[in-house]
């Protein structure tokens, strides 16, 4: 293992952080943490027409939300490709000076014509080397091409796929710098990886076909190769490449759907990596156990149900105050008042964790805590608002008014006593109370709910129900 390990995540800011990108970021982060190495964030923004500041912001925000902290990268200068143009130019000049690269003056039209010809013959286009030995002078408009051996093969020793061989018949003298002076993507990646002293290139399988080209460039520059690891693709349930067609694919979309970050991270870790049959991993667990040897070759299938199951798991594990902080924006987004008392909201979340897969669900279930019911469920009232309901509400109000302290045990004792006196089952009084408080017959344990809601609010809701039930009977 080269020491120290230096890995990078190199997103192109042409969109939000996709689950595939997030998983690549996670694997790099975990590999770095596992080996006490360095995790670098590099922004590949040379495609100026498609890169935006908003996407850079959004990617950084998504990484921060996942808790994937980088050791080198923005906001420090020098980690965006657009800030590194001088470096590419210096390396390009060096390659030209050493005869490893040459100027090519072929026009786009001439190359297009050759491309069409190749297509007509059913062949893949390869640059025929027209300008290879022409020593095109600097004064002529020209691109810079890498000189590579026309014959032979380039082998990628991949940590996941093993030996992958590419025949040079598939490669050509590719362009390092376009005629307008802009460096190409593959050239920038290699120059960045060597100058940033990257030891392991861990990236998506979709880049495997770029790797032989890049290996040729390392050789021309005279730098040793990093270790390559191309991680398998993520597919949708129909086994086609995961895309918007399959629903949410960006990390932001899952965050907005109320998936907690711990669950997202846990889920991403298991997309292509395993550690025995363990399913639950905290961020620390991932860093502790992650290894490329356990990354499989097979594509991973995205399973939303499993992600939600993990989200429920991590919601249950979360300390109440943290959950309260996570829930607050979801209450606000649902147009609900956000209780200022976080400790109280934390206790509220404790009553809701059993049934919430997401924070959106939890906000929905928390509605009655922060807002009285707008209506009463007609099925519930048809069943429980009998002629006796009015009197029972009145009694409940009287007893609760007499209580100074509404801790759950006191409330339960009070209900049991009243039910016994009236010859009722506890559930009858409980359901009347649920209807008053939530408008429905479903809620977390009702004595806890009454206790959390407090005396004034509980009484107000019981009185409103008493009036409504009275008006009906
Ligand atoms: N910028 C590339 C992407 O967003 C990654 C390149 C690499 O990892 O080598 O897919």
C-alpha cells in the first residue's frame, strides 16, 4: 500500500450530486479514512458551458450533509480545474518539447469527413496520424495530440476487475489540448492526479474506457501509475442504468424526501460493498471496515424500500434533540409551526419513531402536536360520539383540571380510575381523547401524548370536542 494513501473525488459540476457520485465519494472517503490517508475534493469544471457555481455549491452541500469531510479541496484555491490551466499548459508544453505530443492542424471538417467514411464502412473512427510527422509550426492554428504506439496493448490492472486489456487498435493519438487552447478532460484528469499525488483512483465503471488513454498519458509524462479501482454501476429495479426515470436520484432529492443522512450513507455503502452479512453501518463502521477487496464486480440494484427501512432504523437510533433539529425544517416546509423548545420537540419525536420511515412522514405524524385538528374523522365520531360522549368529555375535563401535574403515569391512573367508575373500558376514554386531540383514533400512546401536550392545550382540545360532540347529539 503506497503511503500515505491519497484519493480524490472529482465531480463535474454539471448537475446535482447523483447517488452514483455520492457512492464514489463515500468509497474514496472511507478508503482514505480506513488507511489514515488524505481525501481530496477536486472540482472538474473545465466544461464551462455545463458547469455552474450553483451545482458546485449544491455538491459541496450534499457532501457536507452526508458528513463526508475532505482534507484538501475547496474553498482552498487550486482545487478547481479552471484555476489550474497554467499547470496543464506547462505539462502540454513539456510533452510537445519532448516529442511525446505533436501539433495537429486537421480541421474539424476534415476530421468529420474521415469520421463519416469510417462510419460508412462500419468502423470506429481513429485519427489516422495525418500530422504525426509534419512538425506543424506553432504559428498555425493547431490542436495538440498525444503520440501513442500504433500497435500493442494497454493493460489496466484494476483492483476490482483484475486485468483488463485494451488493444491499441481501439486507441488513437487523442487530443490533449484543443485548437482553442483548452485542455481536454482526460488530459486534465491525468495532470491533476499526478500533481496531486493520487495513489488510488477509485471511480465509476463508466470511466474504465478512459483509463487506457490516461495510462498512455502517464507514460508520456513519465509518472508512475496510481492503482485503479472502477466500481460497478448502479441500476434501477428494471436493471437499466439508474436515471431520473426511476424517480429521485440526487442526494438532495432524498434529503428533501426526509431520508436521514445516516441512512443514506449506510445505504450507499452497501451498494456494491459488503462486510460479511452486516447491513447496519454507521459512518465510523464504514471507515473501520471499508476495503476495496469487498467491492464486487456486479452492478448494484437501487432499492428504495431498503433505503427507507434503513432510514427508519436510523431515525430510531437518533438522539431526540438531533432528530428535533432534523425535523424542524420539515415541519416548516409542511406549513406547520415549529416549536421553539427543541427539548420538547425531541420528546415529541420519541413518540413518533416507531412508525416513521422518513422525516416527511414524521412531520405529518407530528402535526397534531403543533396544531389542533382541523376536523374530526367522521368514521371515528360516528363510532365514539354516542349520546354519552358529551358527559364523558365533561368528566375528563373536570378530572384533568384538578390535576396539577400531567406526567404519563398520573394521566394513566386518572383514566383508569374514571373508566372503572363509569364501568367503561380504558380504550373508550382513550379513543374519545384521541379524537379530541388528533381528530382520529390513531396516535402514539395517549397518556404520553396528553402529558406532552400539557394541561392547557389538552383541556382546550377536550372542550372543543365536547362542544362539537354536544352539537351533534
Ligand atoms: N469528473 C468525472 C465525473 O464527474 C470523474 C473523473 C474521474 O474520477 O476520473 O464523472
